[in-house]
């Protein structure tokens, strides 16, 4: 059974940092890329970042490029999202998800490419 469990969310001031973790089980990172999404109240779920361990590639949405870093620890089957220079507009519930594919799209992080989701972790950035 595929399971994804996010952790690491919380309340932080603007300019601060958080590191989110996504612990996965039931599959290996060689077979499935992992993505991070976020959803703010009243907004669509937005793809933020993706990592493919088998290809060794990453993708970042323009809104987080240069501030967020995605990484993976295959031995722990865990993906991380290091978030620096946080802004109030980063406030959202953050979800990790397993892709249907082993690679990340070069054009974006699309919800339709992902099939298994975690329960989400809340990130709140105060101004």
C-alpha cells in the first residue's frame, strides 16, 4: 500500500525557514518521482516542486525558485522541501504526492501526473 506522510509545517515569520518532510512507503523513488503541491484557502492546488531520483532532476515553480530546495534521502524513503525566505503568500496546506512516472515534467508540476497523496501539513507565514 502506497503511503505518504508529510510533517514539518508550522507558523513562521516572513523571512524565516521551514523544512517539510514527506515519508513514503509502499514504493521506491526509482519508480516514482515525488512532487510537492500547496493549496491556499479559496485557491487551486498549485504544483511547487518535483524531484526524480532515478533521473537526478528537479523542477521548481517560478513562485518558489531560488527560495525552496527539494531533496531526497533514498535510504530513508523521504523527500524534503527546504523553504527559505518565506513570504505570507506561501501560506497554504502543503501536500506531497507520488507521480505516475519516474521523471518530472520539464514544463510544470501537474496534478494529473500524480496519483497518491499525503494528508497535508499547514504552513503559515505571518507578516
